[in-house]
């Protein structure tokens, strides 16, 4: 079963969000006024187990307040993320022009509720607008695909122009002034194409624009082009997969035969305080043993086939040890019909791969004389003389794997040990970030790429104000719940009554063996059911007679369990494996419509009373019950929707993706309506791939109908949290998904107001709380710390929120971008709804990173893709958290 972890709790007074006095900061009783702007009251008990942020001292750190940027000069539309090659990542459907405009985005998300705190952000101000530029388009005749050849041609063509030139590697060239005073230039250049053969290439430049010294999308694109060139100019940084790492500072992890090379992940944002450079640490995992060593380890295992080796190493990135400067390549195949001793034609001479490496690179390796299969990589850009993409072969004993294989990822001990080294604490993180920026700015080669264009950077990290949102009032079936101060978690005790208890009047157990441990576990279930106030009747037990094969489970299911038609089924298996889990879940979910709970014999035999409590809480949720709720203080009937998409599931059609739609059905957010549909493979936009599947328009109408049945009134406000997208897809999501939802609302003949957030979890922005008494000490922010000024986008309303407690490494906030809003809900309410909803995920006794409804959507999409093969469950389960 999905294990739950429970700890201790902290007290809160009656209703509201005010803090009480006393150690541990017990919660105060809030006022009963509408919304979140009123409150107060006395009260709160002394919270037990309060935990403040663990502040750590930082050395030689310089901060800066938000720069006084003239907001009138900020872009008048949304400037999305730009790649470091200077290309926009924004996309639009059907070839439509990307406008960056969101006319119905609503007011900003700046709130006022909560205690003010100061935080330091891993962002530094950048001056991009001090110099104008001329932009040229460059074309090559005949076309040249290889980037390094194009760069050589541009360099040769403009080597005598007498001014700094910038080339983005594709079709754009920048110059401070008109090149040679001309707007069109045609220059023939001889290009070596192998051996003594050359080809005459016509390099054509045509002036396209005069870019003013202003902050806009073109300026940001130019900065990215120059910044990448500056990063590449540093001799101590190596480009691996588009990012730059310092191999000289790599930490050796000899126990696991690897090294962790530190690098920087940099992003440029246009914010309310102007352009800023977001810099964070990242690490590249590089094996110290060779690919040949790993292949030999696998070959020593029984029944290891060549196909297993191909499956393990194809599409992996390796780094040849003899290249200088270091570069990485993607392996597309393993050629067992070739070996390192085979010969190939090199400029008219037949030479073996091994001898070629020895002769050209001076490599001496005793494994070169052994017969090794060859690694094959196909270029994505370079072609051979016949016009085919160029194929290169590599010797396994001279290549090191970067990243991890699936087997390595499955080694939990290994992953845990590596996380300890990469989970950097806040003080160490910001010290290393600022140290890296200072090293870059002191590097002459780096500065030489930026200075001629008037680009100025500073190592100072931004210091801004944030707010700590008050914790909501929580309750179970008997009383208010005590929440631990600082960690925002709580305990479920054995005598803890459930808020809503489902009735298990007709349930069953399917097991492979009715042994003593199982009988004792069932006794413990009945014991805790009395304390949890969950009515539990005697179950009917079905036995496969010691046969734990998937077929035995399915036979008993179809011939015996199906006839009983139980309301709930517990399935006992020996251990946690894919089968019979997949087969049974698919049958129960898609065909029978019966919620189920899997437990393993290994787990129930250890601490059965605690495990029985956890299992019964989860069973109760799956049958329609709920352990707790929070007071969200909705302003009228409100429905919250979570949307997500899961890729790479085990679907019957190859590479399919599953979208999930989960909506709350009551004001306590304890009842849910859950649906799924299949979208095109790897597609982010939630559009069904066949006409017979429900889309967003139909699902929101169905959800509103269910909401009306449950509450006797339709929702007045609908708040959508959309995960699975990126900032480059905002316009696509805005134009298609919000349109579908609005059409569904209109066809339901409703006047409900829609608020649509795109939720971004994979971001590099981090902020850390400053010690109020010593600004040279930092720590992870409290759960509930929100940032909605200075570093937020200047056009799209957004805010950052840390919901979860982090006790290892550094906290990462979640970004909420509001792309549509026709409601009158204030920012305080929207932020508090988001914060309160993070307390409602019933598989965890604390807050999670996002609103629970979004986590449920993510879980449902993954469950449907991996275990139900993309098929939607029976309609009987649409109102159940059967996937929890």
C-alpha cells in the first residue's frame, strides 16, 4: 500500500487565521467576517513541537534591494523564456503568430494578508538596455547545416569589419553599427569539407532591423545569445547537454563510481524591477568507470542479451575521455557487428578504430586491443557527402556515461547518498551562487563577450519583502486539529475520528494465504475502526489457495468476487510488484467499478496497529470518506479544478499521454469528481486525440452538473490550477483550454466566473528567509511564505508560494501564473485558497507543494496511464478517490 507518515501536531483556536501567543505559537481564533481580510481574536493553545527555520551564517554575501527601474519602459506584453541560443520557446497552435498578449488576465496578485518577512532571492539585476544594435539576417548558399561551419563562415566573412559582431549560430547577426556602412553584404568564402576538398559558399547578410536601447523581447534574445557565448568562452566550463559544468571542481564519489560536476542553471526574466538573471546550482552525474566496464558487468549476469545492452545504453549521453575540450554525444545504437579492431577507410587508408584513436589522440588503453562492440551516434545536424546524417562510432572503454541508467535510479540507497551531496543547504547555496557570478565577472574572456555591447551584471543578490500567510483552521470529525508550527504537519492518532466516515457494509478481502499475520491485521483494522469512527462490517474473504500468480487472482476475481459485487475490495499480495497489481486494478477500475486497496504481507506483519490505522484512513478516502478539512472561507459556491497530463504511460497505443480532470464538489473540498481522457503522444495541450472522448468542455459541464446535484446550487466561482505546461506554452493554453472551459460554462447556462492559473513547479527561482535579528544568516522559508512583488512578471499576474516544509536541502517555491480571470476575487483570497488547499492531500499528514486537487489530478493521470493502459474507469468511480 501507499505508506503514510504521521508525526505530531500544534493547536489552533477557533475559526480564522490569527496567531495566538505562547511558545510554539498556537493559532488564534479568527473573526467571522467574510473573506481573508478580517480576523483577529484571542486564543490559541500552546502549540507543541514548534520548529523555526534553521538559520545558518553566510560569509561575504552582498545584497541589493530591487533596482529603481522605470516601469514605463517595461514590455507591454509577455516576454516568455528564451533559450541560450537566443530563440523563443513560445509556441502557438496551427502556426498562429505568438502575440504574448493575455487581455483577460485580470488584476495583479499582490496581497496584503500575513506577517512581513525579508527574503534573499537567487536573482541579480542586469542592465541590457544601454546600447542599440543593428540586426542582420544571414543565409548561406548552398545551405550549411553544421553550426560550427556556419560560425566559421560568418567569422571569415566579417573578420575585417572593424567592430564587435555577435552571431546566434542560426540566422541572426548583430552589430553595433551598420557593417561597412552597408545594409546588404554578399561574400564568397571557401569551406573545407574533408581532406583537401573545399566548397565555395556565398554568405549573404541583409539588414532587417535597428534595435533600440529598450527592454523588449529582441533585447532579451540578444542577451541570451551573448551570455551563452560568454559562458562558452570560459576555459574551465564544459558544455554538456546545453548547460555548462566545471569538471575541475567535480566531487568524487568513489563508493558509487561517479563524480558530481557543479554547474549553473541561468534564466533571464523581465520582472517588475527590470531584467534579472536567475542563477541556481545544478550538478551533472558522470560515471568514473567506462561504458565498457558497465557492459561487462551486465554480460556476467545470466541470460543477459545484446538487446538488454541496447535498451540500457541507447539514448544515453556519454562523454569521450580523449576529446579536448570535453564534449558529449547521444548514443543511438550499439553495433555488435563492429568492434574496435575493425578497420575503416580514413582518407584512403584502412585503419582500425583502436589504432586511429592511438594515432590521433595519443591514447594508451589496454582495453583498446580487446574486441569491443562500437557505440554509434547519428548527428542531428551534420551530413556526409551523400546527404545522409553523419554517423560516428565510439569505443566503449573510452566513454563515460553521464546521468544514470534505470537500474541505477532504482537503487534507493545510491540515490539517497547522492541526494545528500546535491541537496545543498540555503547558506551554502547562495554562497556558491554568488561565488560563481563573481568568478564569471572576473574572467576576462567572459567579460569580453558582454562589455562591447554595454551589458552590465552585478553579483549582488536581490533582497525583497515577502509575507508569511497564516495557517488555516483544520478539523477532523471531533475537534480542531493541532498543527505543528514551522513544519505545517499534524498527527493522526488511533482515537482520531474521521471527518466523514464511509460505511464498509459489504466489503471483501482477496488474499493468497489466510495466515496468522493476516488474521491479526484484520483484528487490528476492527480495533482502530472503532476509534476512527469508521463502520466496518465483517468482510468476505476469498483465497487463491497459496497461488500468487496474476492468473490465480484474476480467476478468483471473475468467478467469485464479481458475483458478490462488493463495495470495496482489499487485495493482499506477498510483495510490491507490477503484477498482479496492474491486472487486478485494470479489471476492478475499468470493468467492475470497485474501489480497492492493495496491501503487502511484508508490510502488515510489521507494526500492524500503526499500519492498520494508515490503511483504514486510505480505504475510507477511497470509499468517499475524508479524514479532515480546512476552512477555506469561499466567497460563494466555489469549485476548484486540477488539470494535469502524464506522458509515457503503459498504453495500448505506443507513446500515448493521459490528461486528468479533478474537481471539488463541496465547500469543504472533501468530495471530488475525477475524469481522464487520452491526448496525442507527448502533447501538452489537453485536447482529446479522438472525437469519442470527452474534452474539457464536456467535463466542466459534467462537473458543474454534479456540483449542482451535491449542493442544490451551481458554482459561482471556478478556480483552475493547470499543471504540466511550461511558460513557452502559456499562449497555447490560454487560446485553447480557457476557450473550451468558457464554452462549457456558457453551454451549461451558467454565469460562473473563471480564474485560470498555470502552475510551474520545475523552476530555478528560490528565496530564503533572512534572520530578523541578523541578516548574515539565512534559512529555508516557513511554509506559507509568498512573494508577489519585485521579482514577479511585469505583465502576467503571478506569485510564488512555498507550501511545504523542507528539512533537507533548499526549498523550491511554486509559481502561479494567472492567465485568465473574469472574477472579482481579491488577491488575498486567491493566495489563501491556494495555501489552504495544500493541506488537503489525504496521502500525507502535512502540506504539499501545490493545492491537493492538482496533486490528485497528477496521481490520477499517472495511475491511468501506467496501470489502466489509458482506459477510463467505470462511471461508478468518478466520484471516488479510487487512485489515492
